[in-house]
C-alpha cells in the first residue's frame, strides 16, 4: 500500500509562487509515476502534471507549461510541484496521485490509472 500526503498549499497573491509537496509512506513510490491534479471550485478534477518513476519524462497541461515544474526525489519519497506566476484561475484543491503501473515509461492524466490518492491541499490565489 501507498499513502500520500500533500502539503504546501495556502493563500498567495496573483503573480506569487508556491511549492507543493507530496510525501509517500509505504513502498514502491520510487517505481510509480506520480501525477498532480486539481479541482477548481465548481469544476471537475483535472490533470496538472505528471512524472515517471525515474523523472526523465514529464507531462504538463497547457495552462501549466512554462509556469509549473514537477520533480521528484525518490530518496525522500517525495514529489514536488513548483508553481510560479499564479493567477486566480489556479485556485483549487491540489491532489497528488500514484499510478497503478510500476516502472511505466510514460504518464498521462487518465485518473482511473491512478490507484493511490492524497487528501489534497488547498491553494487560493487572491489579492
């Protein structure tokens, strides 16, 4: 089993930055692609970014490209999402998730492929 806990959310002004962390308890974190998702207020959960187990392959949603950076430190069982130049449209609950497949060479935003989810961390971008 794998348990994920997100942290790093909060209130930030437009143009500001936040770094979210996703820390895992349990084994196989280092073998699983990790995804970040978000649920804006009143909207469906959507993919933000994902990274494969070795970190060489990443995917970003169009709105995240150039502003967000995903990374991971397998020695610390932690994945990160650095978010820069935040706008009010980035407000929402951010979740990290681990894919079911081990050592998979790619990642994507099919949420059914992710079997382990954190509880989420709230991000509010407002002046």
